[in-house]
C-alpha cells in the first residue's frame, strides 16, 4: 500500500510540474496584415503568462467629404507597445491544444502612437494631427500550421490628440475603439 501511495504522489507531482511548464515563448517575431494596415511585431517574455508586444506598422484610413464625393486613402505610421496576459495557457495544455507562438486568449493594454506623418495625399484644407491611444483589449491568437497565425481582438479605450500650432480643435480627447482581425506569418 505504501508503494502504491508513493507511486501515486510521484505521478501527481510530475503532472503538476508539467502543467506549470506552460509559458509564452521567450521571443517571437512576425508580420501581420489586416483590413486596414500592415504591421511587424515582436513579443518578448516577461513572465510565464505575460509578454510585451512591440509593433511598428502602417495604419490605413479611407475618408471622404460626403457619401457621393471623392474618397482619399492614406497610411499613417503606428508605434505600439502592448503588454499581453495570456490567461489560458495551462488550460490549453491540459486539453492538448497548441500554445507555440503564443497561441491563446489574452487581455492587454494596447498603447499606440501615430506621428503626424502621412503616406498619401490629403486635401489642402486637411491636417493630420498626431495622437496616442490607450485601449484595454481582449483577443485571441491561433496558429495554422507551423508559421501562419490569425488574431482577432476588441477593446474600447481613450485617445488624445496633440495640439498643433494654428489648428483649432474643439475636443482633444475621446473614445477609441480597437477592433482588429489580422492574418500573420511568424518567423
């Protein structure tokens, strides 16, 4: 009986140790495309379940004066820092699901800065003003094969427009929305 109990305790210890091995990757690099942009990113491990995502990309915008008039297309550089907490890694491991490439559900605080640099043409009477946004976000990332990923997320937060000389702004702060669906390739 003592040998059986010893074997049972040893087996349970091994399972417990294996369950604690679920961790984000030390570092992962990739590129992603979405409906309105293209981005390159890196995620660096901070703890077993938290990674810091740094991202450099181009956010796209389509706008016009009215529904009938001409439309304009611009791209704006975006610099993002985003701590992500992957909260279900152990659960995914227990269910024999993949966690490589930080595949899992996450909560994050997405902080993005857009400088007042525009790629494309704006009408003469239009000025692009740099901004920063801070958006708590919930999302998922999954792997398809060895290198391909897809990711979706949703969040609502805050943005702030930076004042520019000779520009009158009635409101410099507001509500920001993060709604994204991206396809990616990781190296």
